[in-house]
C-alpha cells in the first residue's frame, strides 16, 4: 500500500515524499481513511508507530475544503499532555503542510509568555496544538473562538488523564461546539480513558494496532539488579563509557533526582542536561535543541520525556528508576529503536522491585535479559539462638523452695534491715492495692 492509495491530495503526497515517507504504517493505513470519512475514532497503537501523521494528514486534507463559517478561531484542535509532545506535533503539521501555504498553525503551551499567545489567538488560525492547562486559561479570558471548530484530536489521552487533566479536558470540551468530529489516540483504552471516550465520542470506530502486544523486537531489553543507589550509580557510569552508547536518555522518578544525577554525570565528563517539569520553557527548549543537534549526549529526564521526543540517534534508554506503571515503561523505551533502527533499554531494580519487573514482563510479553547476578545480595539476618522445647537433663535444676532466690539474683532489702542471706522477705497478703517487687 502507498500513501497515494489513501486518496491524499497532491500537496500532501509531495510533503510525504520530501520526508521520505513511502509506505504508510499500519496505524496510518487504518486511521487515515476513517478520519477522512468524518467518523469519530478511538485508536490505540504502541509508541513510535507514526500516530502523529495518522491524524495530522487527514486534518490537513479536511482544511483544503474552504470553511463557510466566519471567525478567527481554529478549525482543528489537537490536545497534547506535554509541551514537548505539543511541539513535536506542531513541527510535524508544519512539515506536512509545507506545500499548503494558506494553512496557519500555532501552539499554546505552558511556560511561554501570555502576550505572544494572545497575539496568536487574535489572528485567524487553522490548527491549534495546545496543552489543556494553558488553553483553559485562555478560554477563561474569552480569548479562544471555537465558532469554526470542526475536529478535536486527543493525542496520548491516557497520559493526559494520568497527569490530572481530566477536569480541564471536560471544561474545554464543554466550550467546544456539540457538532464536531472527535478523534482520540491512546496507548490503552481502560478505566478513565474509556469513560471519557464514551462521554465525548459518538458511535466511534475502534482501531487497534498491536494494542495487546507491547513487544519491541528491535530493542534489546536488559535489567541490572543492584543493592543500593551507590551501586546503581557506579554501574550506570560504567555502562556510559561503553563504545556502543551514543546518545541516551536516563529516566528518573523525581525532578530533584534528575537534577542531582545530571550534575554527577556532567562532573564525570559526559555532556549532560536535566529535563523536568520545573524548568522554564526556554530551558527545556534549549536542552532539547542541543540534544537533537547532538551537542548534548545524555538527557536525564522525568516522564515528561517519555512521550514527544523523536530523535533517531538515541541508542540507549536507561531506566535509572523504574516507572510507576508498566505502560510508562513501554513509552520510555520507545524513545530508542525508532524508524526501524535497533536500540537498547537498560533498567535498574532492587530486590524489592521484583513485582514491578514482573508486571513489565507480563505487559511486554517477554522476559528482561538479566545482567550480572539474577538477584541482588540480601543481607543475612543475625543468627538467633534456638530454644529447645524440653530442657536437657543436665540443665535441669532442683526446684526452688518458696523462700529461695533464683541463681544470680540479689535479694531485696527489707525496709527495717537486711534480709538474711539466701532468704526473701515474707510475702504480704495479696490485695488489689498491693505492689510487688
């Protein structure tokens, strides 16, 4: 199958040829005709399969038909969970629309000054790529005109809800026209994602491409078991000196952890930068630009980099900290082995994280190749003396008489004097208020 067989227009086919895209991927071949036909769509496919083109190409095809409604607002809205992914979508849309000069494309994301975005929204716009939080800010200030909105696209819907954007999304969709086409792409459709889709989509067409198969045959997946953070750091430093490691992303679970590890790697002579949500947008853009240009070898990032970074030269992904969910693991390792190239994903785990490792293996359907010891060293507990159930005959002692003190016990002294050696004071009558020594 070729892109020409999908009934795309000549300008879009030229743009695809410029990008050297000759054959559509399975998700593109399945989704493009259905979206172009005007159906609502629920589509799931693993990361790195070309989902962006699967919804941008039919959106651009739709924009070739002039709109009768007047207004300056977008005809197509694409919602993205992260700024990085929004930037990637915008860049892809600009690239595919290079031979459609009349198409106007813009993005609204957090971390960017408001005045520039206000100026963008004041002009006519065809495609708007946005993150939910910042878009909702502008909607609250009545700066967004949805009069012409025809198509709403959700990219990485599961991640959007994981990041707590559910209520923002619902408020945005309440401001959108009821008569619209809605397309939702997600790695999985479970729980909240399914519930949201049932509320927002009308009789959607369901497209599944390898939705239950997270195998990445071109990615070699390994795991190192370590005893503590010191050993983990040492193993990572050793691995980064291997000649096979080109550019790499190292994932941590916290922002502070990303900063600290980036400082350590930089001090060891590796060209490194951190990437996390607390950085200003300008800092994040500079780090990503340097990484894409190749002047930065290692990016130490939180899960904001698990979706939205498409750099073909990434040879390795290191899970310095295991992700919260097995699905996030799949998205992390999907940063390498892209465009048919091979890659390596190396994770670190302690004995306490064996359960998380098993969940990853169940989802991917393949065991992780264990490097080094199959299990981390477990500290032996100190030996405890074993008490026999019955005393040995030689350990038995003659029973004490009533007033005889146990061996080694000092006798208490009477208040009126010292008791005779080897005897205890006479016991008082037991009463509720009596206090015994």
